[in-house]
C-alpha cells in the first residue's frame, strides 16, 4: 500500500498537506507522514502522523511531497532524505517549492543516482486557494512517475496540471515566468492606482473596474504577506543568466526596488500590494491614503 509523506508545513505546505491527508483517508491509505523543522506546525495537520526525523520518513514513504523555503533548505532536506533512501527503491519526490532551475536539475540528478525520481511541481495560487484544492499545478520530470502521481495531484492538491516535459528545471522555470507576470501586474496596478489618486479619481471606482475587467488574484491587490518576495524577484532577474542567456526584466527590477522601499516605510511584513506605497511616494502622494484602514495602501 502506497505511503504518502509531506515535508514543509508553511503557509502553503500546511494547506496542501491537509488536503493530502483527506485524500489518503478517502482512498483508505495510511496516515500521511509529515516532518517540519518546528514541531508546532503539526497542529495544522491533525490527521497526519509526525515522523521522528527525515531519515525515518524517507525510509517509510513511497511518495514524498515537499514545500521548502529556498534552494538552501531544499538541498539540505533532500540531502538528508536521499541519504536514507535504499538504492533502487521506486520512490517519487514531488517538490512544490519555488526553487531555481539549477537546483531543480541538481535534485533530479541526485534522486536518479539513487534510483528514485524527482518531480518539480510548483503551484500557482495563494493559501486560500490551496485550502480549497483549486491550485494550478506545474509538473516536470520522468513521464512514468508523472502519470503515477497525476491522479493524486488532481483532485487532492489542485484543479489542473500543466505538464512541462521531462526536465524538472522546466517546472520551476514556468513558476518564475508566471511570477514575472504576477509581479509585473502588481507593479503596473500600483502605478495606475497612484495615477488615479493623483488626478483625483475615486480609487474604489477604479477597483470596481479592475475587479470586473481583470478578475484574477494578482489584480485584486489582496495578497498575503510574503517574506520571499525579494527572493522570488531576484530569481526572476537571474533566470536568463542562470540558463545561459541573460535577459533584462526592467519591470521586475522596478517592482523589487519598490517593494524594498515599501518595507522601509511600513516594515518587513508588508504584503505584495504594498508596492503601491512606493508608487504613491514617487507620485508625490502620502504613502497611505487618508482614511485607509489596517495599514493598507491606496484604494483598499
């Protein structure tokens, strides 16, 4: 009987793991094994079974999902798990982390050296969408392993899958390209809201237009706090060079600068929409519009 496991119970991982636990129960599978650096996160997945350590988890599981902070965390966690995998064991790792293509390739090769399979499966959507298992999933890696896990990914984790081929690096490349569109959209909206306020146009009317004409999460400017913003933006900016063809992305350069300025003004926990703070400052406006509540920038 297939044993599932999940490693990394952050804002996204805890939601996806909870849904995976529900899937395991519906499918009469054993409880999902979990591991997280801080044990207090286990309370977010009461149906799961905490593993003593990564070695025990890797030894017992057949399919391991991971959702890790960055390349360094992934290299550390996968190094420990792969060291515990029995040579030739038919084991699949499904990595939902937002890594660099270089790291995804490195982990794919490391898993293959042990006879295991590493799949890159980053996701699109905020925690609220993860909670309802409506994420858009990306999947890159060996075809046979992908076909084995697709019936688990949908409906347990998301609503649809974009298959990018056999290279795990392509999965995280698409994630970075998608994030480029999202961050670019937020930057453009931040500038446009500042322009609207500069010409005394009611931002609530403009928000009504945006909500009806561009009904997507990135255009609604209600995004969770995310300390990984700078990490993601810098990975976008280095993507071309990392893959052998440097390519300027000036919109993201501007977005990164504005986010750093917004954090200086409002503190480190500002959400992505706080790009609007810097855009307002550049337009000669007060960073926060008079009458705004909850530390929200213009029009919210």
